[in-house]
C-alpha cells in the first residue's frame, strides 16, 4: 500500500513538473508560416560507374525554395540555445501526416522572450509536392537545448 502511494505521488510530481515546463520544453508556438521564395540553384556532382570506369560531371540543379517560419515564446525559466522543430503537413480530414520537414535553429531565446525561427527548405521539381496546397499546416517543437546544457526531448513521431 505504501509503495503504491509513493509511486502515485512520484507520478503526480513528475506530471506537475512537466506541466510547469509547458508542452514543448517551455516553448509555445505563437504563429507559423510557409512561403514560396522562388527557385534556387545548386552545384552538384554526378558520378556514374560503368564497368571499370568512373565518370564524374559537375552540373547545376534547380530547386523550388520555400521559407518555413515559426514564432515561439519561451515560457520557461531557462534560456534556450537551440530548437529542433518540424513543419508538418497533414490531411485536413483524419490528420494523417503527409510530409514532415525536420528543421533546426541555433538561436538564444531568453526566458519570457519571443523569437522567430526561420529555415529555408528546397524541394526538387520532380518531388511530390501536393501536400503544400492540400495539407493542413502545423509546427511541432521536437527538442530544446538550454543554455545550461540540459535538453528537453519531445515525443517521437
């Protein structure tokens, strides 16, 4: 009986600590957006092996360039050093995930401060991109690294 009570109290304390820290390590997503930025070009190296010969060619590939942005507020007590976040596109009905872009931003966010995290995302022209027009958008904070070296990790998708 006493063991059960101790376990129950420990679980309650852990739940209270998690609630005080917030749903995403003390960071609340205030707003987010996805914007088309035109196209970008990148130099690529293509290699092809044929029998005993290896041919290497330099070339240029073009990508559609998008900018993912998330404004977050640090509601926690610790300063944030880096944030890993995901920009998720899901079906409007049913919520099945269509595409997830994993992003990382190294940016200091003091307690009580708000910051906008931005990352460029490149999509090949032949890559499936229907999710951009039909998907419901969402930002999920997956990992927070604090200035004191401690880390908060969210649930695995």
